[in-house]
C-alpha cells in the first residue's frame, strides 16, 4: 500500500501540490489561515470537537502531501543516502 501511495504522489506535478497548499492549505486567508488556528488549538489542547479534527486534517493534507513529495524526491535523487 505504501508503494502505491508513493507512486501516486510521485506522479503528481509540483505545481498542483503547491497550488493545493496555497489554496486549501491556507484557506481562509483572513484573519489567520485555518490550519494555523487548528494547530494552535491542537498545541493548547482545545482541539476536541470532531469538526475541528476534520478541519485540521483537511487543511493539513496538502502540506503533508508536499512533505511526502519532498522526501520522495530527495530519496530518488540520493540526497538522503547515508553512505
């Protein structure tokens, strides 16, 4: 299953992932990005309602996808090779 996810993420273009991060990952933009608000709630222990957890997952998903893409690209290019 991880291999299938890795292959799917590897096929996604960088531009699409960055667009997702800048739109869904930061929406709504004012007064502060929703993902930042939910991360602050998580760190303070006030993220308790199911809708808040759903919001955190939805707004954090593009950023997680971006991190996975970065790690896979670095691994593919041999940047993370410890030898």
